[in-house]
């Protein structure tokens, strides 16, 4: 039997999510997918469907509202998968670091494999990041990777993810956070 | 024996057509594009992924869609009745529509709705196509149609009407509203993942074989003419795909029901005067 693992590298399908970015990096991502830089020559497709994609391209510093969607999308992607943080905001919070509505980078919530710097990252850097991520994707196993926050633990029954319970724990957690915030405001 | 080999390799030929279509589209946009074997690389990758199952019925309907389409292609290659082929193809579409409605996803429902509407648009043309061949040859048998000389001079309007349905069947612009990747995230295929999405992906390859083998019926017994017809139509379909934007589903149905339906009826009426 031939090894299926080496074909992961040849057909990475991309899911792009904007976690509160200024659209600078998004424009550059679209530019790298468009005819001039032509990421499709590596077999890359921009699917827009988490259930069929392998590479998670995230832009933006993760605003308070977008973090649940971020983790939701991450858990909806079947393993093996890689995450690329595109742009300074996504890596560390960038110019928005320590602001009240910003969560300082996606690696507080999900494990990141490749960090692409730049404000905004140039298409060359993004292509470089994607190619680097493909090397990591080839090494990965099919184990489910845990997001760091929000969901706590992955709930799996007979090989099937129980998304409902995971989502319920998110709702409880955000209620707690809201309660804490309102307490702080009263004080 | 030769036919059985053809039936077995039909999905592979469809995959090659899909790959070459992606290459041709890339070259038309002045870029390098993916390798020719890209659909097969995608296939191997999808086999290696974990799969999420919404519920077993949904998954089975997806696999049935693929198997029915394969049966349709097999029946065309074996040269059976044209009406059987067209109605079995309808059954394959019904499977995918049922699969679309069997999950809760809004995009899946939208995709299934659009699939039904496009069925409304192209199915009359297919049935008129069979009728036209019946009026001309006196039989629905594909093997008889293949043995006689070309019917394209007698059925020119039906041929044009059939050409109009090709972008709709192959999910190419301007009639790709029922898939619409960035708009409704692929429609009915939104809830499939891993190896089960693979079946829908291969069904798309078989759709190529189905459409182009129906097209070769117009060429009759001349193999050279059939090859030329497929090559030219394939190229033109790609040029149209590259140079037009997506029209919405209402416009698609309206256009096909006015022009496709009208032209085929004209041709059928005209045949009675010949």
C-alpha cells in the first residue's frame, strides 16, 4: 500500500476566518489566492466549509464576540489540520494589544502551527507560511487536538464529537464572564 | 469486455476531465494552475481525513447518489434505452435532494431547493432530447442511435438547447447557483466530510461523463466527429465559465425554460413537417 500521508501536502483546502481584522490581511490572502500569486498551483482551494478543509487561516486579534466562532470553526475541522495566524494582530494582538475588547492573539484559544508576521502580511509571506504549514501537516497524526480555552475538554462518544455539550460549556463560561464583568461594573 | 473496462474506468476518466478543466481554466487566466492529477490527490487526501457523520441516512443517500450515477453511465456505455438513462439520472438527483433536506443546515436546504429548481429547468430538455431522437430514429435505443449517421442536421435546435444545460449540469458559470461555493458553501455538500464527501466529489466527475456521453449521441457513428464535438464543447464551456458571472437561480430557470424549452419544442414541431 502506498502512503496516503504524502497526499495531504498536495491538496490543502483552506478555510479563512476573520476574527475582527481590519481587512488588510484578508485582502492580501485573497491576492495570494488570485491569479497573480496563484496559490492554486500547490493544489490549494478556498473552500469556506470547515468540514472539508485542512488549513485554517485566521486574521485579526480575536475580538470578544468572535472567539466562540473561532473555537467552533476550529473544532468543526476534521483532523489532521493546521492553523496559520496571519498578521501581527493574530500573532500577538499587534497594535490592539491590551485593549478592553481584544483577546491578544488566537494562541490564547487554539493551538497555532505557523505565525506569519506583518501588518499587513504580504502575499509572499502568506505563501511562505502556507508552504511551511504543509510540512507540519504531513507530520501530524489523526489525533483530535484540543483547543486551549472555552471548551475545556473535547467530549467524544464512540469517535463522534458531541458538539452540543461542548457548545453548552461555552455558553456557561460566557455567562460567568458576563456576570463577573457586571459585578466589576457595579463595584 | 471492452464495455466493462470502460464502465470501470469511467470515474477515472471523469477525474482526468475535471483536472484538465482546472488546468485549462488556470491557463486562460494566465497562471500555472494545479497539476493534471489534482482531483486524485484530493481524493487520497480525503480518504486520510477523519469523517464527521451527521446521521447515517444522510451519508447513505450521498453514496447512493454516486452509485446511481455510475449505473447511469454504465447503461449509456452498454447502449440501453435512452429514457431509462434519463429517468435513472433523475433518481440520482432525487437522492441528493433528499440528502440535502435530511439535515438541519440552512445552506444544505438552500442547495437542495436550488437543485430542485435546476431539475425543473433541465429535465424537460432532456426528455425532449429523447423524444427528438425517437422521432428521428424510431427507437430509444442508444446502440441504434450510435450505429446510424449523425442527427445533428435534423436536431440543431435541440442540440443548442442541450448545450445550454451543460453549464448547469457541470456546475459552471453562469449557471452554478445551486452549488455557489462562497455564497451557500457548496449547497447540499456542506455537511459531508472526509471519505463521504469523496463520493459526492466523484459523482461530480461522473456528471462530466454523463453529459459528454449524451453529447456524443449527436455525433452518431463517426468517432472522429464525436471527439471533435466533445473537445470543442469542453473548451467553449470553459471559456464561458471564465468570462461570465453567476446569475441567480430564478434567472437560470427563466432563461432555460424560455430558450431551452422553446428551442426544443420548435425542433420537435419542425420534425413533424420533415
